[in-house]
């Protein structure tokens, strides 16, 4: 039963992240997420067979931690008034949502702690959403940080980065993953 609750926290942390992209896109004039049926809390609509199932299983087995992704919410920047600026707003919405979730889980954790109840599920929610927010802010395509921090790069450089984005993300995880997790743990310990 506890495993199921952990899974639900994981799924809905990712779903809220993706929904935030879709709702902000819609607010800025792009109805593609709604028209494609992606503004839903149904987890099946957000699961990517490779990124949500196969890769997480293999990464836990071979790396000792889960790595994966949800199916990205489709966005059409041609529907925006200012495509570059509006794409940055859409991109930042996901990590900001995870940061909001960090603080919601933290508030509940602190309230429970006042009564001597310490919940590992709430701690998991804090650490997971902290990791999702910070990881997605890394400025490597296809991560959200690339749309926020690299939006002023010329199209040729951005094209090259996007072409090798997944390789760069895996290199980051391989080379800097331990340092990234130390950062997550450091911030987590400051919060809790």
C-alpha cells in the first residue's frame, strides 16, 4: 500500500508539472494542449512508454535511482504573441509548480511534526519535487531550463544543442549526477 502511495505522489508530481505547461500555454493563446486532450489528471494520458516505464526501471536497476520523463504537453509557439518570451513562461511553469508542491508537502510535514508524526511519504514528496524542479531548470534541451535561460541563443546554436540534447542530459547525469544529488540533499536538509 505504501509503495502505491509513493507511486501516486510521483505520478501526480509529474502530471502537475505537465499540466502547468498546458494551462500557461492556453492562457497565452495556445489551445493545442486542450485540443490534444492533455489537460487531464488521467495519468495514462501523460505516460510515455520509454520515458515513464522502461527507462525508470533500467535506471533504478543500473544507476540506483529512477530517471525518466512524462510525455511532453504539445505546445505550438506560433499561437503566441511573443513566441520566445511566451515559451519561456510556459517552460518555467512546470518547475515553479514543483516548487509550490515542495512547500505544500513541507507545510504538511511541519504540521504533522508538531504532533510528533513524521511522514516519510511527505519527505518523499518534498525531495522528489525539489529534484524535479531543479533538474528541469538545467539549461540543456529538452529540459525546461533551456527555454528559460537559453532563449536568446541564435537558432543554429539552439538547433545543435537540441540535436544532442538527450546525450548532453545523460552526460550530465553520468558526470554530475552525484554532485546534483548532493545539492538536492543539501537544500532538502535546509528545508526540513
